C-alpha cells in the first residue's frame, strides 16, 4: 500500500497508527515494523503523523484519525494498511471530490467496486452503501457522523424503517437483509466494546438517503483477508484480493444520480452477509448480474 502512495507522490500525507495492545509483545514488534515502512519519504511532501501512545482499537483508532485529519483538511483520501490502490484510484478520487464537493447527496467515493462490471459505458455508478476499502470524503460529511447511533435508539419499528430505506422496490421482501442490518445497528448501541466505525457511516447514509460513488473498474485490492485479521478472516471471500483494473483516461459521467440496483443486489449483499454461500452460487449471480447489467 505504501509503495502505491510513493508512486502517487502526494504533496501532503497524514499517517496515523494505533499503539500496541497492552502486554502484547507481537503487537509491539509489528507496530514498530509498520511505522518503519513509512519513515522513508523520498519525494517532496509535507508529512504529519499521529502515533497513539495507548491502544484505541479498531473503532476509536480510526475515528481519532478521521477527526485529526479532517481538522486540517477539507477533503481527502483514506487508505488502510491492507488496501492496495491502482494508480488510477488517486486521480479518480480527486476528480470525484472536485465534482461532488458541494453536492450533499454524495457521502463518499468508493475505490473498491467488489468486482462489479458496469456495462453501460459510464465510468462510475452510485450505491446507498459506502465501501471503506480505499475511499474518499469531505470534512463536512465526516464531522456529522454520530458514532453512538443515538437516533437508532429512538426508532420504534426498525424493520419497517429499514424496509423504507433499503428496499429495491415496493414488493422487496428480503426480510433477512433488513434483519441483518437491524442486528448490526443493535450491536452498535448495546455492546460495550465495539470494533467497528463503518456501520455508523452506513446507518447515517441510509437514514439520510445519501449515496456513494462506485467506480466501473475495481481500483482497490483488499489483501487483508487472513486468519489473524480482526474482521476479514475468510480468505475465500469473493471480495478478497480482487484484481486491479484501470479506468479510461476520459471519464464518462452518469446522466442521472440514482443507486444501482444490480450492484447492491448481487455484490453488496453478497459481501456483507451472503458470502458464506457456495462459491458456485456467487459465480451464477455474477453471470446473471452481467446479463441484467446490459440493460442498466
């Protein structure tokens, strides 16, 4: 990942790192080794570092980094250590940050498209679900996220609420999809120690009907699907280690801002909660989505 950043040669670079977990010698060694990777900045660059002295974990660590970063920058790109970007990701993110800077309908810009093959000739599409494997956003969007989900606590009919926000059509009866997210949001407000920050962004996105930009080609490969990962342990996940693809130099913009049903139905659902199904079924879904996509 850092080699890709070196090739992109950003003028300003913000590096945030959590501290080792208490009493974990392996963490100490790995943290030192990881920080060492970022020590050699061999291009003209203003560098700022946020190295935590106490372990904050997978929720508070990133949240502290976001707050720190966006206190100094109005917008920017966010890359975690296991997300390897294609060179085109940086120019694509920059173009989208410029294009949608003042459009509050857009919450974020995805780098990963989960392997989706957009077939209508556009350079990107939209989704009601952000992806955090290499992404970009603006400070005014980041600063309004309620990580405590206080509004969710006040929702009296959660399944009905989620149906209204997530349905693909009037007669969408995928109750398991709504229950999946009800469970995730319930965990966020009831669990004392949480290890995530992205479900809160997705809740904010759904509640306020925001969209994320999704590139037509996959611009991020997540190489972190390994046994000792915190969340992405399944190496056979269909979204693991996806190949990188390049975008055409001339971007083609969608004529209308609306969420992509094919992408959400056949890719977002699969990665978030259906990934344990047989891989053969995944490839069947891919085939069907490409057939449908020809008419999107």
